[in-house]
C-alpha cells in the first residue's frame, strides 16, 4: 500500500470505528468514554512537549503552563481522594504498580496478592507467567487464599499464611473486583510481620472517589495505585496516592525510575476528568453500582448463572457470569460482539483445575461504567440483558440482534455527568 493510500485508509478505519461505537453496547469493565472536554485536552499542544521532573524543577524549559496544569491535577486528586500526596505522572495503572513495587520492595522480596484466576492482574503476576511483579521487578509471589463462593479473600486462611511466609508487601485489589476487600482485617498482621500494605484501585478508583466503595487510605493502606480510564472516566493514564512520608520514594520511583516524558496531554485531560468527578462523581458512581446490580438481576432472571446472587451480585461496576451452560467465554465473546454487545471473556476461579484456560474460559465479565456515562439507568439494564439472552440462550442470528442493538443505541449518544458540550460521545472530530 502506498503512503498516501495508507494515510487515507488509516483515517477511514478510525471513522469506521467511531461509527461502529455509536451502534454497540460497550460492557467492557475496564473501559469508559471520556467527555469532549477531556478529548480536547488530549489533542492539545501538550502532546508535543517534554517536562521531565517535578513541577518547578524541570529538566526542560517551556513548562510555564504545563507546570500549572500538573499542579492543578495533583491538587484535584488530593481533594477527590482525601490523599496526603498524589503523583499523576505514571502513564498507566501497570506503571503505577511498578513504581509502587520500586518504592516499597527490593527484587527477591515476597509479594502476596490475588492469583489471576481469582481476579489478580498481570502486573502482580509471577515471573513464570510474565507478570510485572515477577518478570520485571523480580518479586517472589504468593497468593491470598480465596473464598470462591463469596468472591473475596479468605481472611482467616490468609492471616495464617501471612504469618507463615512473612511477605514484604500485601497488595489488595484486582481486575475482577466485585466486593470491597477486607483491608482493615490485615493491618495488624501486616505490622506484625513488617509488611507494607498497598491497594491496586485501577478498576474501582472512580467508585472510591465517588464514595461508593471502600476507602483504602482510611482503612490503613499506605499506597493506592490506579489507572484513570475505568470507573474514573478520564484518559488512559495512571495515578498514585500515598501517605506523605512515602511521597519522596514514590516520586523518585516514578521519575527518574520509570518515566521520562509522562504524556503531558494526558495529565491535562486527567485534571479535567478529576474536576468532573468532583462535580458529578458521587451521582455518577452511585448509578454505576445500581446499574451493575440491576443488570446482574436481569440476567439472573433470564436464566444466566451470575455469581454471588446472595450478595446482590456485586458492590462495584462489575458482574461475572458462569457461561459454561451455553459454551465457553471465548466463543460467546465473539458471538456477542457480532450481536453488538462488547464485553470480555474471563477466567473463573475454578477454571484452571477444571481444565479450562484463558482463551476459552468459563466466564464473561461485564461492566457498567460506559453505558452509565451515556445516561442509561436500571430499566435499560433489562433491555441489555434481553439482547444478551437473545444472542446466547435463544440463539438468534447475530445480525438481527445487532440491528436491534443499534436502534436501541440511537437514544444514547451524549456524555452525561460532565460539563455541557455540543459534541456527542463518539463523534469523529476531523482536524486535518
């Protein structure tokens, strides 16, 4: 393909993606849609600039306004999360975790966290699996004992294990995160064995800021890491919150340890999204949780095996469905995508011992941040559940379901819980 053809084709594919997004229901738990104001920040001149170091102490000139924006983002983060210190330079949630490992541990130390089938993230994985903690930082990894019925850490068994193996770091949080983790219960035993306590809030940091989940900094956690584009509807970026006594080691771990340029346009976009959260976050995140529970209930009523019905399915933005009655998660993920429903396959805690693997697991994970941002509420969750039932249980042709999904989506094109804008959620903005 010639350069001009490749140029034109790339832009054509971008426009097609935007048009497709207008017609689908996105239930990816790790995604969201930003406001037009956040998108405006992402295409500003900051994307061309460098600002190594801390505001006021840069290696580069030309940071007069960049410094002011980063300091504003820091202040907004501290205000939203009631944090003593915030660092907004990590370029992702994974980078935030790696900085936290660097500040709190040395290679060869022992980390205790969730296993991946029980909801842990690859950033806390063992070396043999290529996980960041093991393969990049050289940590040894042990797993929290897990209560599969309640989808949470088994407190008594975990305390016993902590006393046996004496980890250097306890890490709460994960990628499948239905209920608050029992943080308070572990603070005393962490002190007893000399362990740091951290919390990966990548998925729930928006819920935390909106007052709809637990508050790890008040429960004894020293460092909270996160990404900023899931329940917090900002740019793809990272953030670290911590106690003031850890500010220096965290800052040093981030720069010069992990970042040079830290994507300044994303810092500006994060400042805007934090302001939106301070204004609209409590209402927005409360609706996210109500929608997740309503969708869990609606799927349950239609015959799906949604985990934890005795706990109202979830206390977060996620629900998890055991889909093995109808096939495997990988196959159904593709069928649902063809039907206009975008979600992801997911390992269940018992999948590995039952012979399943991540390409064809027994579960699907569903999230409500994006549909909530589009103004959908509990009644719409029933309609979405019906689309999923038609595709999976009734076996309707995907094209037929997709056409009805597209018609349903016609009324949900505007970003809610944000300052007013004339631009809709998935408009393709041409500037070349």
